[in-house]
C-alpha cells in the first residue's frame, strides 16, 4: 500500500480537525478582513494550490459578494510589479502545503515591499516562512501530505478556503453542508471505491475532468492528480464546455470524470453523458443524490447519498480522480510515491 493511498484514505479524519479548527478561528478571520477593509481578496498559489485559489476566488465572489481573483505564484513573482494596479487595496490569501514554495514566499515579499498588503496564510506545517510573513497565520499540520502528490492536503485547504468564504458571507447553510460532507465521508469512500476501481480499470490513456462552479478548481486539481500519480495527460473543463473543442479527443482511450449535480435542466447533463459514452469513453459520474438515468448511462455513478451544497459536493468529488489515478498507477506498476521529475514542493 502506497503512502499516497494511505493519505488519501485519511483525508476525512483530517477534515474533521480542519473544520473544528476553522470554526475556532472564525472571529480572527473575520477580524482581519474587517480591519483591512479590502477592496478585494487575492488568492495566490502554485500547482494544486493555484487550482484551489481559483475555487476560493469564485467562492468569495459568490458567497461574500466581494471582488476576488486568483494568481499563480510564479506569475506574481515574475510580473507582480506590473499587476500592482489590479492589487490596490487587496488582502492576500495564500493556501500552501509547505508554506515554503519559493514562488509564493518571494512573490509575497516582493508585493509587500511595494505596498503594505495584509496577508492571511494557510499552511499545513507550523512556523513556515509563509506564516512568518503573515498578519494572520492559520496552520493545519494534521493535513500535511508527506507524499509528493497531494491528496489529503488539497481537500483540507479547499475546505478551509470554502469556510473563509462562508464566514465572510454569513453563509451558515454552507458551513452546515461542509459538516455533512465530512460526517458522511468515511462511509462514502468505503461504498464507492470498489465501483471506482472497476470502472477505472479500463484501458484508458488520457483523462478529462469536468465540473462547474467552485468544483471547477477541484477538477483542475483532479487532472493534476491523474497526471502526477498515473502519468497520463489530463485536462479539466467546465461541464458543457467539453463540447467546444475538447470533444474531438474523446474516444475509447479516454476516461471522463464528471460532477453532474446541480440546478438547471437535467437533460443537458444526461445528453452530454450519452454523447461521451457514444464516443467510446469510460465515464465516471458524481452526483449527490441517486439518479437512475445517470446510473444507466455511465460506467459508474458515485452518489454521496445526501443533498449537499454544490461547493460542498467538491469534497467527495475529488476522491474519484484520486482513486482513478491510483488504480491506473497500480495496474501499470507505477510507484505513486515516486513520480518522475517531481518534488514535494519547489524551492528555486
């Protein structure tokens, strides 16, 4: 059993600690935002953390009604001075596994040398260089992944970001829905893993991950996990956007993982799934509540079994990509703990 798999299966135990910790830090989080009175929130990260930043910025815009944007740490490091007009009055928020990634730490220092940007840092180690820079440092050491490819860390940082947006927007229903997702998480993993492994055991050579809203950033992370762990080319798109170009590469060698819960007309989701299957793809779908029509179309449908806020659905959804990646790695004899050319975090 790989370390990557063990940490994947430990994510809900860590999530419970993160949830309780974030509730305990709520007053301090709200206080730093009130004191800074920012014109916007600017999330910055690299790789997996940048995917989370995209989700977090969307959450803040939607839940708190505040301007928010996501920046890649390396982009800010190289071009931060040019971006200063877009950052005026912003509060920086930096979610990070190590708190030591060079691009993020140096970008923060560069920006704060130009203007006194307040910084809220979230890291999965104590006393990191990023925490040392921060006006408020939130630390989640129980969520740290020792493996190179992030699994447990990612979903904990996603939940922390999402709770910040919920706090700032007073969205108590979302706070409760995150709690529901965590409470049901262990049972969800045990229930769906056999079906995921069976479907992901097909002979696929590339993957596409589809989701909308806050889960779109997690779809990007799912694609990264498939690339890093399983060594395949993988991309992410909004659900119906796959029709606008990417459909040409969907075929018998394609694995599609799609989050298909939500409002609007279900026929558009069902028709898309039929089209993907019609092109020969292996299709795994996630929905919060059971849908017999989806189940009849796809190779495997993973239902959480409870109605969740669309953003909270991202918590169980990411598990699908993680297990599919691990399944392919195991089948091909790839060691997920030793991905070629990667290190746990980048130090330039």
